[in-house]
């Protein structure tokens, strides 16, 4: 049972755009020649009520960027099995960043790069596990890669370390409850998750 964190700093200048549509506002874009086509959008806040663990929950943005969530939050770090969104949206409310992926045909190289990326983020000495970030597979994600922070998300076709780092540094620790405290570690030694019965079904 624990949680992670980092200290944020603002990135070097990027190309900023202000594009409006029904999905939100694009506040940050990576260079147009990036094959990953990473795009960050501001999203409307969907709520922040606590729900019973494992109760049904859905989100308007994908990946989620706010909304009602479970009363328990998850330990930060790397997950090899999908963690129900209701847990990690609570992490977003605490200022965490969650990086998610869905690669039905496999993306082992990108996942390896993402794991290395997490380990190279700056450490926040105020947090027990050093970094307030999660990496999770997410079968509900409708693009290959995503990142979530409170009120913002990023969608990409592959893992672009530059875009994900800029997102992390810009949006980390910017949430209604900027706290770093231990969460529940659902990870079992075999790489699966030890969840309450019926959770995630």
C-alpha cells in the first residue's frame, strides 16, 4: 500500500494551439512531424464524488480526466494488468498522472520505453514512492496510448516520450487535492491484481 510523486517544472517552449471543438480545448501539441500524433486537450470536469469500490462508473472523456470515482485510490507505479478506472481516477484528483495503453496487437517496445520513462522522471522527495504516476493497460482506451491528469488528457498512436514528459511536467500536482499519500497496492506477485470480488467485471 503506497503512492508516488514528483515535483513539477514547466517545460521548454512548445507549439501551443487553441482549437475548440465539442471535445475540449487543445492546449498543447507536439511537432506535426511526430508519427505518434499526440494531442492534449482540456476537458470539462465531470464530478468528484466518492462511490463504493467496484460500483459501475463511466466517463465522458477517454482516457478519463476527472469524474466520480471509488473511495480508494491505487498505489502508484507500473501495473501489468488492467486496473479499474474508478481507482485511478481518484489518483488524478490527488494530482497524479496516469499513462494508459491499449495495444490488442501488442506494443512491447513502447511499453518497455514507457516503463523506462517512468523510472527516469524526477523524484519528489515528499512522496513515499518518489513519483505520483501510474502506467496501466486499459482495454477501454480507444487509442493505443493515453495520459490523464485532472481536467486534461493526451491521446496518441504510439508512445512519444517527449509529448508524455511535457504532459507530465505541465499537469502533475495540479488537482483539487494536491496530496501524496499511500494508496492501496492491488498488485499480486504473479503480476495479476488482487481486487475485491466482482471488481472490474
